[in-house]
C-alpha cells in the first residue's frame, strides 16, 4: 500500500503575514527548522521511498531536515536525468532500486512552486491593502479564477501542479511507493483540490499552516485521507 504525504514548508525568515513572498527564495527560520523536525517525528513509522519539493529553498530545507530526522540522505535527481519513462520497462523513478535504505531520490520542480504574485511580489501586504483595498487583496489571494495583476491565479497554479502530480507523483504511489511532497500553501491547495475533488468555490477553505502535513493512503485505486496530529496553526497566508 502506497502512502502520499503532503507537507507545507516550515516558517521562513520573512513573516508571510507581512509580505507577499511567492517566488522570493528565502530560507527557514529557527521556528521553521523545528517544525520540519516535528514532521520527521510524525512520519517515523513510514519508510519513505521518494521525495518531491519545489525549486524554492524553503521547501528543500524542510524536506532534507525531515529526511535527516529519519536518518536518510536525500540525493537530488535533476528532472531531465530522471526521465526514464520511455526507456524500455524502466520506471523513471527506479533510482530507489539502486540506492540503499538510507538514501532517497529527491526531485525538485518549479511545477510545485508557490504562486507568483506579479506586481505584489515582495511587497508589504499593508502597503498593498492601502493601495488596492483589503477586499481586493483578499479576492486576489483566495479566488480560484482571478489572480493579482501580472501574477498567477490559483487556477494557473492548479494546472501546473496537478499536471506534474498526475505524471510524476501518482505513478510512484500507484506502484506502492511511499512518497512525500514538500510544497507551499498555493500548490498544496491545488493538489488537495484535485485529490479530494473540491469545488472551485470551496477551495478557499483548504489551508496549510507552516510545518503542517496531510497523509493519504492508496485504497482501491483512490487516495484516502488519514487523521494525523497537527502542530498549532501559525499562519494561513501563502508563502
């Protein structure tokens, strides 16, 4: 039986409630490191086979801390080098068959990045609320179809993240692998919407605190959500 674990990166150095972080590449704070270590404890009974993260350092740091907490060493596999889907019967993720139990292949991709905020990127939220109005900022942040000027809507994030998930992540889960995906508020909301078939109007109710994880197991060809103890919420803003 394959497991799928979705986890949001730990708290970054910049407070997400203060700034539209998006694609700005910032590392974890001390709090974020502790959140990643807590995730490792929660997953200590699951032997992970394969790992995915975005191209942003805060997800990669979170993931490698989780893996180190499980006494595993992540081996980053570049996407082009990892595409073996057309080579005979060799699965593209078959690196795990060549590595010992302490090593795990890690795939990093822009498809799992946080949403790009366009003209809001890197700006302080209070300043942008003064400029555009709090109601419009909230609409851009949570509406599925419409995003900020020159930025991505959640629908755009959904299209890139879900496409990658279907092509790369689910084949491994269907093959019985235990897979972890470390991503962001926006990309995780997109994946949960797809997995749980959540209507567009209800996706705003899907939130991940930093360091929060969700676990699914494969049952009769579908992913079933399990109850996992979660940390206290720290923020619901996208980072």
